[in-house]
C-alpha cells in the first residue's frame, strides 16, 4: 500500500460498497475501463488529481489505474471528501490525501503532497492545482492537464491570455456531454438534495431566488420550480436575463429579490453576489445556499461581521442573528452545498463527465507533446464517443442518416 492520509482507514469496506454502487450506474466509464484494462494506454503515467473525493471520482481513479496509471489524489474542497471512499482508494494503492473537514491549511498541504510525485498529467476541478503549479513549482512541466469546471476554465483562460500557461489543458467542462448534463441536470438535482438534507424544509410554496442563469443556475431554477417554488432569477447578463424571462421566471435585481425571497441560491461564479446590504433587507428565517465552486458568492465574512450572534442549528446549518433581530440561515458555511451537505451529482451524470476525463487523459498521453500551451476543448470525437457509450449503456438506439440524407445535408442548390 502506498502512503496516504485519510480520516479512518477502517472505513474502506464501506467505501468499496459505495464504489460498487456508483459503478453500477456508470456504464460508459465501465466500458472505457474494460478497454483500458486490455490496452493499458496510461502505462507508467503518473497522474495527480485534485477532485472532489466522491464515489464517482473513485470510479474514475480505478479506471485510470486500470489503464496503467499511478494516481495521487487530493480533495477539491475542504468539505467534499467522502471519507469511506478515500479509505477504500488508499487501500487500493492510490496516494490519497483528503478528508472531510480539512482546514484551509490542510487543503493546500494535501495538494502539495500529491505534487511530490512530479506528475506527467494533472487533473483539476477549480484550477487551484494548476494555479499552485504555476506559482510555486517553476520546474514542474507536466505533459498536460484537464479541468473539470467552469470556474477553473475561466482561470486557465486568464493564464493563457497572460501568456503564463506552461502546459496544454483540456477543458473537460466545455464538452457538450459535460456541461449540458453535469452543470445543468447534475447541479440542479444535487443542489436541491443538499438544501433538503441540510434543512428538511418544503420547497413548494417558497419564493426561491437563484443568482445566475448559466447552465448551473438554469438547472437549479427549473428543479426548484418543478418542486413548486416560485422562482426569481437575478442576472448581470442581458442575454441570460432575457432567456430567464422567456423561460417564465421573474427577473429583478438582488436588492429587490432580497426583500421577498425565502431561499437564496448563488450560482454565478462571481464574488459577493449576496452581501451586507442584501442581508439587512432579508426576511426573518431566509435560507442562504451556494452552488458555485468557491465560497465567495455569499459574503460570509461580511455576514460574520454584521451578525450579533451565531450558532449551529443542525449539520450544515448555521443561524446568524442580525442587528435588526432577523435570523438568517447559512448552509454549509457558504461552500458548495451539493457536495458539502449532500453527495454531489448522482453517478449517472458523473458517468458522462468522468468518461470525458478518462478519454481526455488518454488523448493527452497520446498527443500532449504535439499540443501548444493552450486551453483546448475536448475533441469532438471524444464528446460524441461519450454520448454513444452512454446511449449504449442506457440501451437506447437512434436513427442513422440514409445515403440520400447524407448527400442532402451537404448540398445548397435545392430549397423549396
Ligand atoms: N462534482 C459534482 N458532483 C461530483 C461528484 N459526485 N463527484 C465528483 N465531483 C463532483
């Protein structure tokens, strides 16, 4: 067994059962694993990954190992690690440095631990690993990297624009088979799941305010509406605001929404979207949750400064009393509620995201030397292959174009 640091290695058996349960619902990734087992495309490759250490990530890590890789793993958020999964992976030879409830200092120490192996490939969710390598490891030049999430891709594009990116990175987030399902459907469901587990409140009849109408915000707004909430959307983009209006949501500035919302969910990727002037306008009992990658969207420090008292009510639910006597309830310390208070996206969705990850890693190993120091989209062939694998796994067949149809879509002469 290799070195590791996890909460409790005795949780390994429970973790193995969780992994089995996830894998049962990840047919595309399992098909990739079977091919990796026979072809060993990652033989001798050292991979360091900063990902939420969940049962689905465990299924991905096992797949990379089946391909011949040696994997080191750290968590992508101090609150998102599933300790039983971390223990199971440690027993299977993964260098895991992750536990639920890490301090911020431990979080960074764990990322440094996984860089000790001098990885060939780095995988990240949020770009903390990529940023750390660029800032503090000038001699480390991996063949390439992947990035799982919108926030991370934005950071990497900024690095590319500033001319500092040192290796090619595949933006897994930008695959159709990733963002359309993971960001929208996965976050939609798992965010509601986190809110329900933390509060056990009724969604029906509530006024829910969703900040941001990107793929994640869209997913959350639609799910909350589906459960009977009256949903208000706040936006800064006129295009997205218009889309939200035409999708039938109320759209207004946060200053007005603050006065009427019962439940607030942030999904903007930006900072201090809900802040002091908003807190002071909120109703007694308002619930605040964040679904964005970083804990910056709700100004928690501002809330701490403003509050006259704070107490924990139940797991992942803190009460803040404001000077005006009203009580606000913050979920999961303002960290991503779906992974902190629940288990992240369901396995069926992560099947798509992590099939893209596995195939992107294989692509980097094959083609990394030829690539420039840029952020690349997932090649179209991989995106389509993932869709095929998933459809096959779900037992769904689709039509194929006839020869006549193939010719028809290429021509421009025949109209009406
Ligand atoms: N991000 C969101 N849900 C996740 C999950 N279940 N596993 C890993 N990363 C995630």
